[in-house]
């Protein structure tokens, strides 16, 4: 389970970095890697985007666990 959480966190970090590049440099890293133009979606990029989204949702319980641990510590 820890392996899946680590993988999910890595994907969310990659997704966040991609959005930072889009906002700051108008550069879509996922599109560049998958051979698309900025803003285009192909099958591979759609899979990457879906994996990032599923990873973010999968990490929601982890976030609540961290928040409740902080409350118990306070």
C-alpha cells in the first residue's frame, strides 16, 4: 500500500509541476512528451492526465489522516 501512495504522490507532483509550467511558461510538458501540441490531448496524454487525477483522489484519505494526526498532537 505504501508503494501505491508513493506512486500516487509522484504522479500528483508531476501533474502540479506540469500546471506550473503551463501557467508560467505556457509549456505543456505532458503534451511535449506525448508528441502533441500545447492543449491537444491524445490517447497517451489522456491516460497520463487520468492517472494524475485518480492519484489525487486516492490521496484524499492520506490528507485527512495527516490532518487528524496533527489535531491529536496539538
